[in-house]
C-alpha cells in the first residue's frame, strides 16, 4: 500500500496499515487512492526531522488515469507460479478389506487360510447356500404335492376322479419324493465337504492338525443313523475351536432327529393298500417333509453363523494393557489427596502453551 505525503510529495510504502503523518516532514499522508492533483504549497519545511530543503523541489506524481488505482503489492520479486496439480487418477477399489493399517503385533502369528497348510479346498459359501436353497425348494414342492394328493383322496370318497388328474397327482408326488431324496443326498455331501475344509482351516489357524481324519468325518456324516450322533458332535467341536456360541446347533440336532424318526415311520407305513392306510401315510409323509424343510432351514442358519466371521478373525482378542498408576487406590482415600500429590501440569508464573 503506497501513500503520498501532501507536503513533500514523498511516497511511502506503508504495507498493509494506513498511516496519517509523514515520517520525514510530518506532513499529512493522503489516502492510498487519492493523489495530489496540484503541487504542494511552497514553504519552509519542518526541520525537526532533518529533511533536506531540496525535497520540496521533487516532481510530484500526477493523477492516475481513468480505471487505475493503487494496490498493495508484496515487497521483493514476484512469487513463482504455482505448479498445476497432477490428476489423481481413478478412485482405488479393493476386492477385499485392506489389511494395511496401524502396526498390529497380534496379527504376526496368524496363518493365511488361502494358501499353505490352512488352505480351504471345500465348496464356496455361494455353492453351499445355493444347494441349501434348492433343497428347501424341492422339499416345499414335495409338501405341496402330498397336500394335493391328500385333498384328492378326500374328494375321491364321494366323487370319481378323472384318471388323468389322478395319475398326474400320484406320479407328481412320486417325482417330488425322488427329487427331494436326491436333494438331501447332495446337500449332505456338500455340507460334509464344507465341514472338513472348515475344520482343517480352523485347526491350521491354531497351529495344529484336525484330530479327526477325513474318513472319520465322511463316515460320521454320511452313514444313516450314525450321522445323527457324530455329525452334530463334529460341528460342536468346530464351534468350540472357533470360540462361538449361540449357533442353534442344538435346535438343528433336535429337528433332525424328529425328522428322521417321522421319515422312518413314513417309509414303514408306505406299504398300506387300503384307502385309510394310504391317507394316513400321506399325512405322515407330509409331516416328514415339513420337518425336513425346518431342518434344512436351521442348517442354513447354522452355516450363516459360521460364515459371518472368517477363520482368521477370532471372536475374542486379548490385548496387553499397561497398568495405570493409582488404579488400585482404595475408596477410603479422599480425592483431595490424589489431586495434591499429582504433579503440576504447568509451572508457576508461566503462560500455558497455545
């Protein structure tokens, strides 16, 4: 910011603060935008500041042209031009959660479950989920066909049915039963394969081998009536190894036992030839399919409970915490004593840091 003295005509760079008096002749400084249009009056200058007599003979600046004004400038050379910013590029995307972050000493001894001894070679979670949903759909279809068959049996007591309709409903129930049985076998094989791979990954994460061999797991999960005992035991061992609770394994176990008992009773009574025996067997088969459907639903919930948390991320994590001084102080000690014994945050007669 430049101001001109109205008396001696000296231009003063007052920077960013407007001043009133000229330091040389004690004359009045004009405003930054107002310049003298006429030469200052000739008179004896003030000698208090030792100004030379020839200062009044300097040429005075004329008025600025139209459209110009005085502006504040930075002293010295002009600043260098700013470098243009480089393009940042596309937004980074990650297929999985990034593992780079603050230093985590607890993660040094983790085992990679995708490579090495803890590799999971079993079916993916999507495949297991799709298999369970398909089995649920086929079981639901079998339930609907047997309900329709029972309704036609009630109607056939007083009305003669169309042979084509009777054949469609009868053979439809048979086809639905075959598809449901095939779906249950495929579901058992897929779930057993997933259980073996999950157990291998969990025990490898803990640095040891699975105490059960593969042939024990296959036999305990696929042999009928034997799997009622050993398959839930294998699953409970897996849950304990991962430190999980509340997975509804017991509810699934009870539903599976009831479904198996009703299914065996339905197969045993399927050889009835009289009308009432056929109707009773149809009701029993419908209940068996409903219990099987509930069992598959509970299996899906148990599977989702395991898949919500990866193998290498434990449920509980123990962290070492330094002992805080004075944490074990008894309650009888007054708070004033602890406040007096604490060191002063600031020294006396000193201003606090900004």
